[in-house]
């Protein structure tokens, strides 16, 4: 799955972990993102997720992996964050 998000570079640098976790919830259509580990060297991450079914929270024990890439927009303070999830 791939998704693009436009965000201010200043905001992204300040709240990178929170921003990625929040956007992963939208991409994966899940309730929460748990055990999130970010590798800043190669922009990869590993996480687990939970989802709700009929009001019951279900833990998914599958270890999901993904990566993100930052594309700078010329003449702007904004960037595009591309999130890839396997």
C-alpha cells in the first residue's frame, strides 16, 4: 500500500513519530498502531496494529513493515511524505 501526504517540513521534523503513526492508522485502516520502531538511517519502520470488530478490540500479532520517503516541494516549506507498507 502506498499513500502520499503533504505536510510542513517544520511540523514533520518536530513530530515525526506521532505523524507517521497517525497516518499509518489511516493507511492500514486500523484502530491503533502498537510497538512502533522507527529506523532513521534508512527510513524504515516496524509495527503491530489493533482493530475493532463489533466493538471488540482485536490485537493483530503480525509484524508489519514499511518505509517512507520525503519529497521536497520546490519554492515551498512543504514536503510530500510517501508511506509504503507491505
